[in-house]
């Protein structure tokens, strides 16, 4: 079962299932949308335009600012799927929406179920339903 954390448009895109938690502050380059943390297993991978599946986040009060910058630059993920809510990260989407930007939908979905999305195109509905595209 999934639930909407921040409303956004329905989308369909390739899933990018991260194998480890990430900190957006210092872990994602807001100018390129790539994972910048050299210790992260997916270092160098772009998150832009993907259904980004996060098994967890590493907290930082600046994560919202990085996500806001990604939205503003057109480099945000198509959707964000979180194992559990991260209020600070999600604040970036809320602020971006208040500034007039279209924001990716953010959904809560178990990390074990996220793994099944790897390698697939995924649909995320406005109601939070997640399905693998045929």
C-alpha cells in the first residue's frame, strides 16, 4: 500500500531504486541532478526525470533547499518514493509548489517493495498508486 505525501501530477518514468540512503545536501548536485556523494553506490547517476526510490534519507536541514533548486532548474525526479516521510526533504516540494512550480508527486512505499520496481518503467498515479508499466 502506498500513500501520497505531497500531491503532484501522475507520471510514468524509469525507476531508479537507490541501494543506500542519501543526503541531498552534499549528496546530490543541484546544478546537474547527479549523485555527488563519492561514497554512495550510485555516485554519478542522474536522478533527474526518474521515479526516484529512496530506501531512506540522511537528514540535513538543507535537503529542502537542494530539492527546491532541482525543481527550479528542471532537474527534479519525475516522482519520489520514500520508505518513510522526511518532512525536511518534502518541504522543498511544498515551497516549490508555493513558488508556482509543478512538483513531482511524493509517495510513501515500503523499501522492500521498492526493490521490485528496479529496472522497470513505473506509473505513479495522482492517488499514489504505483504500478509497473506494461
